[in-house]
């Protein structure tokens, strides 16, 4: 059985790290090219605050139900 030297494992780890770095760099550049979505991040909070006051309570209740159903009681 061949034993691996530290340099061989080190090169493997370096190449895997560089491949993951390249993937995340590609994903980041692809995400920058996409237009901002209404349903993402801070835009979602702005959408809730700017929504129709008559429907705001229903929207908040729906979000609370989603969180309790799928996130808290997971």
C-alpha cells in the first residue's frame, strides 16, 4: 500500500480550494448580472411595508404562518 506524503495531500487540498473559490467567484459574478428581484433580501421588507394597508395584516399573518409551519416546527 502506498503512503501519501504531506505534499500530495496539500496539493489536493489546494486544488479543491481553488476549484471551490472559482465556483463561488462564478456564482457571485452571475448573481451580479441578474436584475434585483422584488422577493429578495431588503426588497422583500420594502415590499411588505409599501403594500396596501388593507392587506398588510393578511400578508403578515401569512408570513407568520409560513415561518411557524416550515421553519419553527421543522
